[in-house]
C-alpha cells in the first residue's frame, strides 16, 4: 500500500506522479473505514483529497504554512503529516482532534474550528513573514460556504495591498464545471501568470506612452481588456479588488492542481485559485446527502446509516416542532439561521413557511442585526444558532438588539459541553456573555417539555430580547419526578421548587441541564443521610431574587449548578444576591473552571470537570465535612 510509505511530513514527494491517483483512492478507503467507527466530518474530507495531495506535492512542511478554514476538512492533511496511526483516537478524549491545532502538530499553522478566518490568518502570517524576512509559502484554503462570512471579505479587502505572495484557494464544492470552461480556464491561467505575458503587457504600455495620444490608447485598451475579462473570467470580483484570479480548476485533477499552485506561488501579490470539488466524492451515500455527512457519528459503511441514532427526541427536534406550531398561530414569526438550517432544526420551518425563513449564510453578526431590524419592522424573529457561533454576533446583541429592546428570540443550541467537536465548539460562555447585557432575559430548560413551554413563553408573553439556551443531543424527561402536569407555569424571573427536603441542610440551585444532575445528586446524598432540596432556577436573568433572599436563610449550604464557565456565570450572580441579602451559610459554585475544554465524550468531560451527579454529591459531602471539622460553616 502506498499509504504505508507516508509516515512523515513530505514523504509524499517520494512517490511518482502516476502513483498519486491510487494514493487518493487509498486515503478515501482509509478515511471511510476509520470514520465509520469514530464518526467525524466525512463529506468535506472525501471532497478535498486530491486538493490536499496537490498542496503537499508543492509545499514543504512544517516550513510552509497551510491555513485551513474550519479545520474539519484537514483529515487528509493530518494523514500526510504523519498522523495516520492516530486516527483510531479521532475526536476521542486525549486523541486526535477533529480540527487543525498547532498543539497537535507543527504542520498545523493555526487553530481552526470556526468559519471565515483563514484569509485573515494567512494575511497576518504573510505580513509577519515580510517583517521578519522569511521566505516560506503561505496558503489559505477556504470553502465557498465560508466565503459568506464578512470576516473573509474584510481580509480580502486588506490582502489586496500585499506586495508579496499569498495564495488563497477557494474550494467550491457546489458548482459543476464543463470540460470546455475548464480548458479555457487552464489556458488563461497559464497565459496570465507567465512572465512573458506580463513583460509584453508592460512593454506595450511603455511604448505607447512615448507617442502622441498614447495615454488615451492605453485607457481604451484597458477598457476593452476589462470587458473581455468580464466575459471570459468569472473571478472579476477578485480581480477588481487587486487579487489575481486563476480558475476554475478541477479539484480532483492532481496534475492540474499542482501546475496552478506552482504558478500561483510565483506571483508577487495575492492570488486566488478557484477549485471545484465534489463533497463526499467516492462514497455514494455522502455524495447524495452531504449535509448528513457533514458531521456524523459512527455509521454503517455499506449503507451510510447512522448507528447511534436514538428514538428519543433531541432538544433540537423539540425546538423545531414547537417553532412551527407557534408560527402557525402568529404570522409575525420569522426564522433565521446562519447556514445551519439542518443543524438547528429549521428545515421543517422552511418547508412550511419558505417566505418567512432566512438563511443568512455564515454571518451571525449580520443575522443578529437583521433580526433586530425585522423586529423594528413589526416581525417577531427567532434566530436559531449554536452557542459557540453566537459569540461572533456579540456586538450586535448589545448595540442592535438590547439597546433598542427589540423582541427577538435567540434559540441558543449546543449550549454547554458538546463533546467531540471540542475546544472551539464547547458552548460554555453564553450564560456569561448573555447575562451581562442589560434587558436580556436568559432562560434554560430542565428538560424537553420545559423547552417547549419556554419557547411558547418567550414568543407569547415577552416583548423584549430573550435567549433560551439548551444542550446538544437527546432531551431529558423529568416527568417521572412528577414535574409536568404538576409543574408550575413559567413566570418571568421565577424559579421552580422541584424537591423540598425535610432537613433543610442543602439546597441545590440548578439551571438548565444541571437540574437533572441535581435530582440525581440529591438521591445520592439521601443515601448518605443528607437531605437536599432541588430548585430549578429557570432564569439566569433575571434571577429569582425573592426566592434567594427570603427562602434560603435556613440552609447550611447553597450549591449553584451550571454548565458554563465560572467567571461571570450563573453561580456568581447567585452569590452576589445572597451576599447582598446577608446570607450567612456556606456556598458552593459547581461550574466549569475558567479554562478551555478539549474534545471527548460529554459524559467523561463532565466527570473530569466535576459536573456529574457523583462528583456534585462528593463535593457537597466534602464541604459539609470541612465545615464540621472547622467547628461550623463559614
């Protein structure tokens, strides 16, 4: 096998050119075998195998710098830089990351988990190269989807001023390309990058300037040339920004890719190579349904069917059905997604209300301001967005939504620990950054049924900005604890008492996903003859200050519980209210330490962070024992 010869960076250069198509086939077979077991980003990685091979034939690692936009498409790059043997650990705790990460290999130029950053990163590396006096090649690979993000255009605008080489590869995996266009493209690319063409153009212009009327002739030629280019070259938007455009090029043709990359690297200034690839190439299930295979768990290799699909509804499913039901009742409701219609559950909404559905592309900042303007215009926008992606719209949350007090509902999906997507995707900051904003109501449901009730409440009862955060995966159902049917209706800023203990020693004051953990921890504590009350906070903002001031004085220990970082989080807000009210008992903040959380399964990460029921119960027991040793609670 050719793959067995690839053990170190640059080993691919030892292969003959005619061996590379077979290498591409072996890489696809390898990826499918491994990813069917571990899960991962299948479609994008199957689509860029030949592109990555071509890059590795031309570039030298780790000296040259290759920046991936959203490093989930860098699996082949990992294989070709000596990480093949680690793929059994992909996205597992302590194993290979599913994204680019310099801590994993010095062949990864920059950490990359969010979209639209690559051109800005590559430009920064290029300017640093010039200031230091380096000679390394710098290449950014960005998908056509990522090019919908505003940061990419900001970077292109600045890249146009660069005097040294920067190569940008636009990996377009939506557009098909005919043979004729490809042939013309190859011809024009070779012609326009040749030194002879550029020298001839300069000589003609210099000669014309020496004759009467020469400047006018130059202007006419340029107008004519630009007109021809508008007809023949589809990349004029880049050309007009001062960025040379090459392509489109067949991204599965390795020799063509090698040629055009080498041409681009010889240009002084920024160059964009337009590459056309097919997502999921070589695996029919992924070719037919690339959205499903964007990020998938373990699957049956012969059919492509997921192996771990649960019959129980996920939080996203509940949101999806509830928002459609609300939209039937209220014609003002519109739905917004930032290129995540499937992931956030809004495809069902689009099916029923296509005119009221807006996919803004990978542009959370725009989506947030757009929501505020829709609300100002009399609509009721619901923006479904992942927690870690909403971070990119923070200024707009403050400036455009909150200051105006617009009734926008943010359905914050993937809040808390998300697991295998890891450090760039953990939704562990939203309780902090949302509760900081004056006028924002921030809610979190204890289970799926309460999510449904909170969506109804946010739409029907509120008239100001609301965020509802909920976790990834299967929705909890706490009805066995007698919560629904008997549950109190939602009232703004009011907590819900789930379990009132007789001894009044410990109060577990939890929000969102941690309510279920609190119920389980209370059961563990009961086995140790420690009684614990459980309260579902429901609201992180506004907090139920009446409850905290008037109902907590008798407890020896109050435990706040959240799936969020400690700084500025739910627990710190609870402690502030207790301190102001003169609470004299002890307080324990169960939250995520102020650190970034790596990839792994949700269960093992929560156990490591002390967020599982056993860890919470153990922390409570230790705190009570410490107080006993000290002769009383501090």
